[in-house]
C-alpha cells in the first residue's frame, strides 16, 4: 500500500516540527529576557548619566582599583 510511507513521512515531519516548537518555546523567552534586561540597563545608564554626570558609570565601577577617578 502506498499510504504507509506517506504516513511515516508525515509523522516524522510532525515530530520535527514538535521538537522545533519545544526548542523555540524554551529558548525564545530566555533571549527576550536577556535583550530586555540589556536594553533596560543601557537606558538606565543613559538616563542616570544624563541626570547626574557619572552615576551611570559608578554603579558597576568599584572604588579602589581603576574606579576611583569616577567617584
């Protein structure tokens, strides 16, 4: 019967699509979160740096090694 190989190919295709959907549903939220956090950090840097001159740089510079010139 010629129906069986078609059915098998269809099932394989469905399995591949299912696996891809799982991968996308796992990876995409992580990517979106990372991008959002990066954008928020950059935006905070810009706004804080504009309001008070060097605060945008100080919050990740520690006073001590090379960070003293910003404080």
